[in-house]
């Protein structure tokens, strides 16, 4: 069976979604009430939309990832679609922060922002330094590469834990659940440093540059046993066989459970022009977002 699962957005849903989004200025969607009112309006006008987002929500809950196909890729339409998973926020989404962040190679080369580099992007979770990372990350494909490069990579936390267990690394697996691994803020100073588990009961939190920076700033430093566990984890997620690799096509919208899934990307070739849009979502009832 193909993974992640896919849900096709029917014609009536695309039409209603585009019309409701087009009736509002994009800046209005910064208001969570506007997001959810607009989604309810699309649901009332399109039974196909109601069915599609219900199927997608079930797949996301069961599998941790789902692709909605044939979606409009205008910013407002994407915010409405992503709001089916919660509240779309600009918090922590790009620099400067915005509801919809363009992910594509910068004209000047690799740049300071990793998502705007053409280099391979190793497996990670988003917002890993935050006390409560975003619940769902949404990636919408505007334009795929022409040369087939820039494949999306997704690996469940559970698969990573299984790989460690198969290597007889049960002790390392236990140590990875300790809330002692330092994550540095992506600020100039790296402060504050947060201390969190990396792999624990089906959930994962990891971004290599933030951990590497945190290791330099941690006081007291991480002990040798936990350093070894971290190295074992890094070796597992660097295995090419761990993630599922797949291509997104124009109109595909990938929803990822940011607590259960690692994601990344293969290198974008010289002939590639991959363009995605990223949205970040806090789920309903998130205690850190009252």
C-alpha cells in the first residue's frame, strides 16, 4: 500500500474553497475565528469538502501523515484547508514570521535559512526548540522539480525506535527519553537553551543544528552515556532506508504530525525549481495556546 495515504479533493470542494478564500483579504486569516468561519462556510457549501477533510483527519490520526491532492495553492485557500487540523499561526514560521512561508531555493544560493537551500535537508521536526512545538506541519506543492530531485522524506518516530531496538540499543532507546538533551534557540545568542527528550513513547523532537548548538552552550554539559545515545539516534536517522521517499506534485498538500513524524528532503538538483508553501498549526485544546 502506498504511504502516506492520499485523499483527492473533488471539483466542488476546490471551487468552494477558492471562492470563499477569494472573498477575503489574505491578511484577515491571521484571525483564528476568520479561519474557522471560512472553513465552516466551505463545509456548508461543499459536501465533498466535508467528506475529504474528514477522511484526511482520520488518516492523519491513524498514520501521522496524509496528502490531500488537487488543492488550490492560493495562500487563503491553504490556510482554510490547514485550519481543519487546528489554528494556523505565523508563530515560528519563517523569517519574518508569516502564516504561509515560501520554501524554495534562494536565488543567492544556500542562504542562512535551511529551507531555502538546495542542499539535502536531513530528517528533523519543526519548532524543536520550543516548549511546545507545533502540532501539525503542512507543506503544499506549488511547483515540483523538473528533474525529479527534491523528494520528500518522512519517517515515523516508531520506525526509528524499532530500528534502534533491532540493533540491540535498548539502553540508548531508554536514555533518549530523558529530558536532558539541549536545544538552542535559533537566535544569535542561542539562548535560551531548552532541555527535552528526543524519542519517547512514539513521539520525537529533533533538529541537528539546534542540538549541536545546544551541546556547545549546555551547562552542565551532556554526559557521555547520553552523548552515545544521541550518536546512535543520529546514525539511525541518517540511514537512507529509514524514511519513505516520495514526490509531491502541484496541488499536493502534505499534512504531518509534528510530534510523531520526522521529515526532510533530498537534494534539489541544478535543474530543479521546487517551490512549496509551509504552514504551521496548533491543534485544538493545545494548553500552551489558550
